[in-house]
C-alpha cells in the first residue's frame, strides 16, 4: 500500500469516526430536550392543579407568571416568552424524535410482529411513547398556539370559560393522557438508557423505578382529571358571565 493510500484510508476512518459521533450527539440532545420538557410538565400540571385549592390560588399563580413581582399588574408578555421558549424546545425534540419513527408501513409491521413475538414490555413502552408522541405533535401545538395568541386570557374564569364554553376540555383530556403517558415512559426510558439509578443491582432497581414511575404517572393523571373537572364546573357556573374576568374574592 502506498503512503498516500495509507493516509487516505486513515483519513477515511477518521471521517467515519467523526460521522459516527453525530447519532450519539443527536441522541444526547433528544434526551436533554425531553428531560427539560418532562420537568416543565411536572411543574406545569402541579401549577394547573392550584385550581383544586380554589380560584384565588390559581389567580395568584397566574399573576406570578405574568411577572407581577417585576411589573405592577403583570404582563402577559412573560407568558408569551415562556410559551415561545417551550415551543422551540418542543420543535427541536420532535425533529430529533422523527428519526425514531418507523419509516415505512413494512417497517411498522415488522416492529408489530417483533413486539408480539417477544411480548417484551419495553417494546410495548416504545409503542406507547411513539403513538403518544405523534398525538402531541398536534395537541401540544394547538394548546401552545392558543396560549401564545391569548396570553391575557388565563385565569380562573378565563381558563374555565375556554375549557367549558369553548369546549376545549376535549382537547385537554387527550393532551393530558398523551403528555402524561409520553413523559412517564420517556423518563423511565431515560433512566434505563443512561443507567441513572442502576446501582449494584440494575435489574432490581429498574423494577423499582418502573413501579415509582407508574405511581407518579397515575398521580398526574388523577390530578389532571380532577383539575379539568374543576375548571369544567367553574366554567359551567360562569357560563352566563362568559368573558368576565376574575378578581380576588370574586363569588360569581
Ligand atoms: C409556556 C407554555 C404553556 C403555558 C403558558 C400553558 C398554560 C396552560 C394553562 C393556562 C392551562 C389551563 C387551561 C387554559 O387556560 O386553557 C393549561 C392546561 C394544560 N396544559 Fe398547558 N401551557 C403551556 C405548555 C404546555 C405544554 C407544552 C403541554 C404539554 C405538551 C401542556 C399541557 C397542558 C395540559 C395537559 C393541560 C390540562 C391540565 C389539566 O388537566 O388540568 N401545556 N396550560
């Protein structure tokens, strides 16, 4: 082999090495954006459930997010800024996730047969994650678009009017189930993939992790459903005053 071809083959190998690092980096980025979104949802659903403690609690939190402690009376622009940032992370996460979708019907059927044969629960989890992720493409976009274009219409009455009188509860119910399942399965897969809690006994610890995540997922589904029911009840009682805004101590 001539010196040149040795150098070329070494350069080729180096190129291949560099190329092969890209999927790993994309994988890391997908995990990182997924984790940020999961943390966001964990807090978001807790804040939304403030309605369970009464209208005043949700009103105070809304004003906090509108930056009332910075600007007198707050500004919906803070909400728009937050929503745009989350949307950007969501778009990046979805773009990266598209690599993992079965790219053809034949590939999908192969996956289904494989899942059936293996009866492997992790493969089933992957299926839940990919179908809930697909739903989220649409549902999360609708929700974020509505919030970004109506940032001033958030609060105990404004949100309840939207949920009851504008019938948004149907979309929220689907969004809730999709996002909680997606985040639950996603966080479990992250923990397993990066071996975060493997310790000395990975097999046992994974079973424990699975149980904890299952319990947290059920908890989030329940608080989401109860909060949604609470918004529906407030919206129903408020239907004749649709569009009126809430103020502290309001009994309407
Ligand atoms: C900064 C971005 C976001 C803001 C400001 C925001 C705000 C809100 C508000 C105010 C509500 C109450 C209903 C309403 O007023 O329409 C709500 C409900 C909800 N949001 Fe978001 N949201 C954001 C991002 C997201 C994302 C990215 C997801 C999931 C992908 C999500 C999932 C949900 C769900 C599931 C509910 C219903 C909660 C329940 O069942 O009680 N939100 N959001």
